[in-house]
C-alpha cells in the first residue's frame, strides 16, 4: 500500500503533462487551420500573426479559436519598430536576449504591438515586413 501511495504523485504529474500536451496540440491545430489562407504566418505562445498581401492579422491562439484578432494594412503603417524591454532597438543589430519582445506597428490613430518570445524571430519578421512596407510606399 505504501508503494502505491508513493507512485500516486508521479501518476498525477503524468496526467497533468498529458493534458498540457493535448492542450498545446489542440492550440497548434487551431493555428494551422487559421494560418492556411495566409501567405506568411507565425505562431508564438504570446500571439499569432498572418500576412496576406498587404494585410496583417494579429491575434491570440487558443484551443478552440484564434481570438482577439485585429487586421490592418501595411499601407496604413507609419513606422515599424522592434521593441526589446520596451526600448526601440535596431532591426539589423538586435540584442541576443530580452524579457519583453515585440514588433510595434505605428498607425495614424494607434500603435499595435505583436509580442514575440525570441528576439531573433522578431527581428527577422521586422526585416521582412519592413521590406514589404517600403515597397508599398
């Protein structure tokens, strides 16, 4: 009986990990279905981003759907900045790490920040979107 009670926390941990894995799989499948119509898309724990021609769509992936979506045109963007720890940094020479990383799109009436987990990934997206944005000017 004592041996069974010792294994009980391990069983609970296994069930918790299995549920977390299933939850993440469902979120990724939701993102995959959402990203199909986009020419370019990114999934991140913090946000999803899709680009179809000049329109960017930002949202948050959950198990059931992509929520909190917001779309805007690259033509309406006044500036694109890479923010690391709430400070604008150079896209071509980003720092290697940062606690809070985001791409900021400055529009005429508001600024939209797209959070990222990795500085390098945010910098690459920033470079590509900046090229597309400058080509549309």
